[in-house]
C-alpha cells in the first residue's frame, strides 16, 4: 500500500521513522512518500521536503513567512494528488496538517492522525475540524483519551508513547569509549539541550552557557539538534570551551548527570533517561504574551503535564535568568532532590503505557486500510 506521511519537526521525524519501520514489517508492499527528516529518509521512501525548511516558531515568525508556508501547502496538495496514497498519516504539526487534511477530506483521501495536536492546551475549537476530517486518531498521552472521548465524544486509540520504543531500541553506550571519542574528561556531564530551531537555540544557549564558570567540577556539553549544521554552533563554541556533540543526544543523555532543557519533547526524553533537569523557555516578548493569553495550561513541560504536578522546575521568560538557573541547577545536583525526581520519573514511565506504541499504531493503520480496500 501507499503511505503519505507529514511531519514538521524533529520529534515527528523520529516518531514517523519508527512507525514506517513497523509498517514495513506488516506490509511488504509498503511505499512511502513524506515530509519529514533524516530518520524517516533512512527508513525508506521519498523525502519531499525536510522539516528544517518548515520550522517557523511563534506568531510573529509565522506571519513573516506566510508566503513560504502557503507555497508549501500548495506543493503538498499537488504531491499528494500525484502520489494517490491509500492513506495520509499526519504527525502532530497542526498548523500545516489541518489545512492539508481539510483539502484531503474533500478529495476523498483517508486521514489518519498519529500524535494528537495539543488542542487540550489551546485552540480547543479545532475539535470540530478533527471530527469532520479525521478518520482515525492515535494518541500518545494518557489524559488525551479522556479528553477526546469523555469531553468531546470522539473515539481515539491510546497507543502509548513512541519515545519509550526509541529509547529501548537504542544500543547501549560504552562510557569510556564515548569519552575518548569526544575527547572528554571524567567529570560528571551536564547536558545542554537548547532546542531545535535557530531562533530558540540562540535565545536559550546564551544563558545556559553562563553556568559553566559556576560549576568547574562538571563538564558541559551541547547536544546539537538534528536538522542543524554543526557550523551553526560555532558562534557559541568559539567563545566557550565546550563540547558540541551532533546527532547523539540519546547517547549523551544516557551518560549525563543533569540537564538544562528547552521546553518540548526533549523534556520527556530527558525524564525517560532518568536525568534530573531544569526546563527552560524564552521566546520573543510578543509571541509569549499572545501565547499566555490563549494557552490554558498550568505547565509547559510534558513531564509536569502528564504527572499533573510540578516534578521538574520550569523557568519561563524572565524567570529564565542566570541567578534562578543557578539555584535550580544546585538543587538537581543535590542527592535529596535527585532521588525525589528519580522516583517521579519511574511513576511517569508507568503512566505512559510501556513499549510498543509504534507497533500498535502500525497494526491499527494497516489493518484498517487493508479492510477498507478489500470491501471496495
């Protein structure tokens, strides 16, 4: 069968690649065409557009790139029409995907949504479009099933979180070999995960790097974002004696003592590796104040949202400063605070439903489309 997937960021690329691999196991005739990234490309099929060319962050930034966004939407529609897939699989990325799925519904395509857009955080009115345009929805956070089925009477599948699959499938890292390869010493590692988009990396790293002088007994390492060139980080590494490690974030986290993490999927990844963390976020003033007025959430990190309590500290906007970051970094390097966080992390993992999310989702999609094709 022919599968068309649309992912618009690094996390979607990861989840899409895992799903593609499981679909290939179930469907030896699987053909893929997709918008995504390097991981999806490695899984097989044809990459139409890389997510690094789609990543526009914040309200102001989106408005400034509206012409490019509209051109991408038009190109995607044409490409779907030429490919004529059996199913379109949307992976989060609602601003783009909702426009495609509305058009796709009108043109008779099957719409399956993997990883629900966070309409429980903002734009809950999008439930109308979901009910109208989505054939099947696969959710990965435990509270989302109740949100859709009890509050909005829209049936969904809770499949568990694919990050657990990704982490469990990775090869174990040899500590000594890793340190030698990257010319690192034996001091405990504090990982810096400043985000995946250029503008957020610039905003976050400038403050994160100021921690280095205050913690000489630790070595700080930047986790280079997939989709960014190593040369982009030269502006930070030239001024600081710090290691940059590209495309090995999971290896780095598996050996880290603590982490400073920009809000997003990385907060959950860090938690699943059992690394104590401080969650950080700082955006443009205009975008932040707009978001604050329309987003109805008590927390910004996935860890706290899933647990529904403050497991990890969140430093947002003005709170994300050198003094506050030092205070919180002191806490997560203290044994008492670390032990409490470890306990919370194990509880978090239980709530996420265990391994097999990608396999479950692939089976549901394949069997549904196979059955529908058989009756046509």
